C-alpha cells in the first residue's frame, strides 16, 4: 500500500465483511498537536480479545479460502503507523462492533501521504449501497478548524428507490467529497 | 455547495426516465476489493467504472465491491453478471482495460475474451 487512503479502503472492506450496517470514518489533522488521526468505527460482528490480537498477526486470516494463509492488511497498516512514530489501536466487542484508531506524526519524514481520500470514499459508498457511511474530516491549524460531514443515510433517504450508481448520483457524491476534501485541506496532507 | 435539494432534482429526473425505460438492472459489475486487489490497483479500476457509467450515462448498470475470491495472482479481478448469461470474470484489470470492457461488453454486448480469466454459473 502506497498511502493511508489505500489502507483505509482495506480496513473499511474488513468492516463490510464483518456485516457492518453503519461505518463512521473520521480523519483529523491537527497541526499544533502534530497529529494525523484516522478512526474507523463499525457496528459489525466484532471480535473477542484473542481475535483482536490474532488480527495483528500477518499469518492470521479470517478468510476461509483454501489457499490463503496470510492476512497482511492490518499488520501492514500497523507497521506504517508505527514507522511514523504513531500508534495503532483496535478495540472490539463481539456483537457490538470494532473501533480502529490509527495515529501518525503529521510531519514525520517516514509518514506515508494521506493519498486519494476521495477515490476510497466514493468507491465504498457506491460499492456498498447496503451500508450507511458517516464521514467526518477535520483540519485544525492555529486554533482555526475546518470540518466536513457527510452522512450517506440522508442521501439515500432523499433518493428513495434511485440507485447510488445512477450517473447523476455518482457525480453528486463525487463533487460533494471533492468540495469537502478541498475545504478541509485534505488533498495534500 | 452540494445540497440535498440538488438530490431532489436528480430523483425527479431519474423517476421520469424510469417511467419510460423501466428500472431494470441489466448488468451487475463486482470489483474484488481484498487486500491484494487494492495493492494491485483495484481502487482505480472501481473509479474508472464509476467514471464511465457517469460519462456514458449508463442507467441500467450497477457496481459493487467485494472481498477476495482466491484469484490473487490475477488481481484486480472483476465479475460481470448479466441475467440469463454465464458470469464472466475479467483479470489483471487496468483503467484502460475497464474502458474497453465498458465499450465492448457493456455497451455492445461482446465479451472481451483477451481479458477473461474465468466463466461460469
């Protein structure tokens, strides 16, 4: 994975496989605190303490394929956070869901770029119409805070039976995300 | 700023169209979005499908994402599912190949056999 937005996509796909119906995604950049924080919170099946540990082991996978012997998504994300003097925390409870909090030192030389957040978010929103996404981006610098919120439940309610893949809807969500990402300076974090 | 009022207009337009053409989904596209797919460029494949649908105004196609399916060496992998026809799986996809599949397979109904890695069901 070359950037944080690709790791984020991978993590969101985990939440979807865990049968989440609502996924909250927060990305916060705080210049004074020198912190970039990514939080993914889902209401999926959750994991017990043992599985939470196992999930961070590269030779563990929850996928039931014959051939697959590794699960590198979470270990690689963790490694990349730790390389930039950050941290990776996973909290989960069977039956309630999972919260992932990944911190990066904002100006660390080894921190990977945030990358193309829009492509990640657009893909998951449209590719998983059964899941509601709540997205929150916050950028703070010298006491000034810019934020962007998007709740796809409200969009779906307005659309009724019109699918998210309807061409004008794709453009609508694409432009909303673009505006939000630009307004919160997240395009070159 | 995009507002919910804009969505209302879109909904009205779409409903008019559906009255004329029906709301049938002709083709379902499923993009494999497991860890290895993502590492091999599946996100760009997904994005290109969405761009093509918007640009060509394809209203009878839907796109979804799914996890890994055991074809890791051929990622990114895409399934095209058409009612009454065998499922077609395309492998080693790129944005350029996606554009060709959209024109040939989705618009003109001709399978692009060069990119097919599996068929069935």
